[in-house]
C-alpha cells in the first residue's frame, strides 16, 4: 500500500534510491523503536529524510563517496546555495569539466564542489554517480530534469542540524543502544559503479555478519539472488521477499519489476509490516 510522504524531498536523485520502499512501508518504519537512524550506505537518504524528520530524531549517515558527504555537510552548514541550472548538454559538459578540474587540483571538498555535485546530479542520467578508474566523474547527460521541482533549501539545514555525516565503510561505524540500522548496499549482481571499487560478494558476507552481530533492530535490503538468500538465511535473518521497481535502465520498457529481499534483524515482519 502506498502512503503520501510528508518529509522534505531528498535533494538528490539516487540510483537504487529507496523512496518507493519508504512510500510503501512508511507506517511500519515509523513504528520501529529508535532514537537515531544509522544509514551506512547513505546515497540519497530516502529513508532518513522521511522517517527521521517525522520522528524528529538524528541520523548517522555514512557513504564511501566523499563528494556526496561533502554535499550533505555543506547543506548542514547552511553555506549551500544552488547554482542556476541550464537544461542543456553544453552546460552539463562545462560543469562536469569544472568539477573534474576541482578533483585534479584537490579542491573538490569545497562549497563549489558541493554545488557542482548537486547540479551534476540533477542534470545527469537517472541519478547515476559514476566515476572512471582515475577518479573523474563521467556520468552522461540525462534528460529527466524537472524544472518545476522546488526544493525546500531552508528546511534542510534545520533538519540536518543534529545529523552526523561520515565518509567510509560500514565497519567503522559505532552503533549505539537505541539505533535503528538501515543498510542498503549496492545490489548483489546489480549496478556496481557507485564509487571507485565495486562491492564484492565477500563484502556482502562481511556486511551481513556485521549487521547480525549488532544488538539493535536492523533492516538489510538486497537483490534476492540465490546466494544472498542463502547467506541471510544461514545467519538467521527474518526474511521477506518483495517486488521492487528497477529504474537504472534508459529504456522504459526495460524497467521491469524485480524481487528484493528484506532481511530483518531483531525485527519481525509479522509485528511491523504485515498490518500496513
Ligand atoms: C543503493 S545506494 C543507497 C541508496 C539510498 N538508500 C537511497 O535511498 O538513496 C548504495 C550506496 O552505497 C554506497 N557504497 C558503495 N560501497 C560502499 C561501501 N563499501 N561502504 C559504504 N558505502 C558504500 C554507494 O556510494 C551508494 O551511495
């Protein structure tokens, strides 16, 4: 069942973003007892923008992508002002060159870096954030930008005031007693080009073990491949399969539904999700 989302829209569109999931299970997610949300795979932070804003609780958001975290931090510090977007390939190519120039000279962790990163995200193809092996941004121009979309910039700095942002991998995070852990890693056998290296199956195993070792409620999402199901079952997760829209393909006829697994730890589908 779909519910309307009431929190501010996330300022970035993100490949593999879970806005559809939050829309479907918002009421259940609001019932998870917690005083903080932890998202080790932050991306577009769909879940936190909705659930943390409604519950008025802080978030610990972490991601391997330093440009993403630089953007959120500058939003938090109230220094961010969006640059005027021109919906053209020439403009996109020019700001992409400027962004890559900042990377070359080591000045990408700056306000200008954050502004360009946001503009590239809005105008780039389907929320993809792709870098080549040399570390330069190479997402192609997209055509899906909605000029009418107004983002509530003044609300973001208020909402993000008590949030913590970190660059890094999940193992470094310190989980506290009243946390709710939401893990949305790159999919097994899915899009892997998020930042520099891909997320291997060995990392999926480490992540599943790490989540399982925590003493707080957690949800781990993934593509329901046979090896992922076997892994999550062997670790004793509470498993539920849901159908999900797949959105990365350029061709609308290729965006068929796929199956995803919701692996829950210290949470039960019966208690939370079945009734919504
Ligand atoms: C599926 S996306 C998360 C989408 C997010 N839940 C949303 O709603 O927009 C996965 C994220 O994991 C990040 N990532 C990839 N490998 C990582 C790692 N080893 N540690 C932390 N983050 C990683 C990527 O940069 C990407 O932002």
